[in-house]
C-alpha cells in the first residue's frame, strides 16, 4: 500500500507550487515603475530638445512615426522630460546643466504632450507637444 504514502507527499508539493505561482504573479504585475524598455532597432531620426529655466526648445518638435531617438540637452539647471496621458509609460530623460540624456521610443502618429515633472517647472513653461506623422 504505497499509494497512500504517495498521496501524502503529493499534497505538500502542490501547495509549494501554488505558493510559488502566487509569488510570481505578485512580482510580475506592472506597478508602473521606472522601468522603460527601449524598442529594438536603430533610430531613424533624433529629436533634439533643449531644456532650460524654464523652457523647451523646440517647444513643438515633429518626428516621423517609427523608432526615433529623443534627446534632452540641458542648457541650464536640472530638468527632465516625461510624456503625459499614459504615453510611453516609464519614459524619462534627465539632464543637469551642460549634460544630455537620450532614449529611443517607438512613436505612432499623433500628438505627444511632454513636460518637465520637477515641481513647478511645467507651470513655469516647460511643456510642449511632439507631433508624430
Ligand atoms: Cu525643468
């Protein structure tokens, strides 16, 4: 009668597996953190945006649809660049004076509102719209 014994072993194993699955499920769920995944492939164009106190230049850049590089260069002060309304979640460029930051993004046709999310900067004028065609 080894069957009864085998059953007894099977139960704890199933519990452990179920527990592992539950853990994996918890950890995998997206919390909208700072992880941004760049698309594969080379950028077909680079969108150069300068930031300063308190402006973006150009304020309304244009770009072709597809994979583009977006570059933020700070002329003065520390600034960042994020997109509004859930577009490109996790995307964030940050640059201090004289430095630059760059990431690739897969852009679809449409308007992308971007801004500097350092408190007060957007209100002071650090906001723009990227038009993708
Ligand atoms: Cu700023």
